[in-house]
């Protein structure tokens, strides 16, 4: 029986098999220490001075060695005197054997000439006229601009049966990673092609091993074509996967857990299934995630081992797990640049001391801290204490490291609507002026028909997670076709609402406000508008239910919101009435690119005549957030008034002498349907809207007016930018032929 030891990693890229058949995660080389680093001191045997004294002076007993060397000129002269019969040529030939630098007569060159021992080389050249010229054939010179390349194709064989047994496309995965496939079918030479074939052979073996074929073999070859130049070549890879290995046993080495089968239940591997790298890694990751969710915050997944039997084509899988202590939540600690203290962190947490540790709840706390917007960075980690708790558990503290961010911010938004004009809103916020999370907000509105300013105090997570207390004071001037008003408002609201970072399924709000307003109201007895002063007190209550995927760009789910506001005039006693609105929308995806969206809004005011309620508190319809195709607030009951722009003395005047202006009503209904198509960061929308405002308090859906149009969307990370153009159907005198709307977010 032959065994293999497969240890640690089974990843496609990092596993390798040595000659003995051992599968390893990849050796990590250990660098050698620097020369001399860490060596022990060596005891001196003899000093440098003693060593020098024992060395005799060079040539101290030989006078020849102590004399100066003679120069080259002196040597040549002495040699000529001692050899009177030697001519110059003999001298040169003989001495050159000893002095190679003299062959060319240059004694100053840095690199001497090689000694010449072949006398033929010293013979003079033959005369030019005696030189024989023979015909020599040269290969045709290649152009400097010509680049030599070798073209090739690829033949991959033997993966068909393996592909049928896997959930991935082995051949497709190979082509995506292949050096041969990703180099355009050309190489500079055959040697480079051979190198790529060898590289792809190893790649194919790794892919097969990662899917359980540990005995896979790949044979390669390169074949020439029948063309004259032998190209294109064909790189052939023949795979022989062999037998797929399966688990014969699964062994877990770990401390006892509660419940006892906690690790095995979360290790999604079964005896008999193929040994697939990604399955093994995914199963181990699931254990690392599941145990901290069930009381083990310090679990560590150890070294895996898979012992493969080549004769039976199976393997024994062993996993080592250090569970660490079973734990319960203890106290909160915090360090760093603090935005708020540990007590407020406890307000944000959705768990109490003594509860079994659950990493889900720790992640939820981290999300809540991020949602405050008060941090540059924040980390949340369990911290061992050694403090004993019930049921053989220990308390762990939750350590929060804070790095507070800038508390001040500026915000702005802009929009445009036909009939409403431009609207620019800006704000300055100090998010933590009154810790913890006490914000001061100064805001302003500047628009064609609306101007205003206000200041708001807001306490987020006020003594309870997700509860917000808000008190605001503002003043505004509005000048619409329906009314003109100068309004002051003081109000307070307690809410549990969604934010772009923290969308909630159930929301609610309740509060109260006092309003003082001077408004133009149409007096039917006088047939004109008159200024009236209104003092209004109101209570507010609303509840919402939201299952959609996004606040600004929902693609599925539905929303339902109910708003009830008992209020009344504070002049001449108290005259109560109730305003109520029901608003719903639904979203249905079709494939990945199309969403069908619909909306219904119904409102009614009970207990008052229209003439007794301030124009700003009545219902209106028309505009970008209502019924597109119509001007802002232009639907519903209207009165005929003189046109202030009409000049009776101008003979070229083209404006009408009279105009129709809305006066609002006690009931409203609106219906809308959209088809949204998105492609990348862009989208188009087709829509139909309908609606009407009624003088009475019953929204009976009679006399509906319709508008239709198209729109464009540009999707950003904070929501879609919207551009809609719409026209009224069955347009009536005085109505615009089209309307344009620009804003952030979908229409609903």
C-alpha cells in the first residue's frame, strides 16, 4: 500500500507534489544569517606584532633581490652586447615569447598582446595582386525591421470526462490562466514555446489536483504543420486525469464543545465525496465563522492533513481545531481618540452582559458605530479576561478602539422642476457638539419660489439604539401659484427611522409642532386673495414598513407608510381636524436589468371646511414628486384671477388677462407606474402618472388627470441622478406642453 501525505493547503495555485508524492502548501525558504552575524568571539592565538617579527625581510640575504630592476632599454642594450650575432628579427621573435607586449611595439597598453608562438603569423602578407578571390554564397540579409516569430496553435485533450464530473469548466479555467492562450499564438522562437508548454503542463496538473485527481499526468509535444515553413506549430497537451480521490474518513482533533457535534455539523464535508480544494477551504472557513457565532470567539483552525492512498484512490482528512474557551459577553472597554465613552457603546449594543457570545451581534455593534459618522476608523474585538462565568464559560470584554473623525460637515443638494424652479439647500452640522451624538444643524433653503433658514438640535441613539430626538426652529417664505406664506415653526419629533447606511424594516415617529403663518387665502365673497394669520397646533404620528433593497434605488420589495396629524386652529378657541395620508410603493425585478415600479398615495382631511384651513395645510398635486407632466401644485380646484403680468396699456401684449390658479383641496389621490431599465451606470425610464385633488374630503378617484414621459438615470454610489421629461395627456388651456424635473434619487 502506497500513501501520500497532503498537508495544509489544497489551493489551485499553492499546492505542489514532490518526487515522493507528498503534497505540500509550498515551502517557505529560511534566509541565511548575514556573514558573521551572531558568531561567538574567537580567542587570539598570536598577536599581529609577533607574527610580523617572525617574518624575515624579503631578500635580506640576497643582494640581487635588493637591487633595483633595470629598464627595458638597458635590458635590450645588454642583450645586444651579449648576443652580437642576433639580428633585430631574431631579437623580436625571441623576446616576444617572453614579452608579449612588445609584439606590436606598444609598451603602454593596459592589456598585453598574447604571446605569438606560430612563426607563420610573423610572415609578411602576400601582395594584393597574388591574392585569390573565391566565390562565397551568403544567406540573404534579413531586414532590420523584420521581427522573426513562430506561430502556434493549441490542442488540449483528455479533459472531457473530468469536466463532466466537476462543477467548474476545467478547460475554460485552464484557458483563462494559460501562458499559451494569453500570448496571442506567437512566440519569438521554439525554445520559448517549449517553456510555455512546460509551464502550462504544470498548470493543468495543479487544476486537476485541486479537483481531486492527484494521480493526473500530462504529456506534451510540439508538432510542425505540413506547410513549407512548418508553421503554425501545434502545442499538444494530453491529460490523463486517472481516478478521482474521495474522502475515506474525516477526523477532527479538538477540545470538547457545546453542543458536542458543533464542529462536525458545520464542517460541510462528507465521506465518499471528492477531495476538492475549494470545498475543503470553504468548509474550514465555515467552521471559523460558525463557532464565534455560537460562543467561541477565539477559535483557531489548525494545520490540516490529508493522507492519500494511491492504491484505493481515497484519503483520510484530519483537521486540528483550537476552540479556545466558550465565552459570554462581559464589559465594554474603549481606547484611542474617543468620540464617546463606553457607556454609550453599551447603548448601541444589542446584547447584555451574560449573554452567550455571538459574533453577529459584535458585527452589528461595529455597523452601528460606523453609522454614527463620527469615526475615521473604529475596531471592535473580543478580549479575554479569565473571569469565570456560568456553565464552564468565561466572560470576554468587548474592546473598542476609536479614532474620532472631524465632527463638522457641510452638505448641499439642488433640484429643478418646471413650475417650481430651482431649489438649493445647504447645511452646516456639528455632529457631536453635545456628546454623545448631540448635533447642531444650521440649514438654509434658497429657491425660485422658496427661501428659508433654520436651526435644529438632534440627539441620535438617545438612551436607546436608533431612537432620535429632534427639536427645530425655522422660518420660511414661500410664493407659489397656490398661495404665498410667511411661516415660523417650532417643533419636536422622536423617531425611529432609516438612513442610507442603516435601512430599517419598521420605522415610526411622533411629535408636536406649533406654527404661526401669514398667508394669502382666496376669499370667494370678495373674489380676491386676502392676507390671513393662522396659529396652528399639531400632533404628529407616522409608521412605516419597508422591505425594499435600497432607500434611494429600490429594485424589489414594497413600502407602506401611514401618516396621521391631528391639528387645529388656535385662534378664537380650538377648532380640531385630522390630516391623514397613506403612501405605498412596490418594486418587481424582471431579470437583472429591468424593474417594474408602482406607487399609490391617498390623503384626506376630516372635520373642517376648506375655507377654514390654512392654504399651506391643504392638499395639492402635480410636479416631480407627484404627477409628472403638470406644474407644481397645478392639479385640482382652481380659481380665475387677474394675471399680474398682463399690461392693458401695451398694444403688443400677448399674455392672457386672467389666469387659473390652484387653491388646494381636502382630498388627494395619486397613482404612478414606471419601467426602469439599467445598463451599467446608466438607465432609462418610461412612466405614466395620474392624480387629482378634490374639494371635498373623499378621494373618489374621479376626474383623474394623466401625464406620461421618459427619463434618464446616472447611477452614483450615493444614489441615481434623475432627469425626467413629461407631458400632460389631454392638455387643457393654460397648461404647459411639457415639464422637466432634475433631482437625486428615483421619483419614488
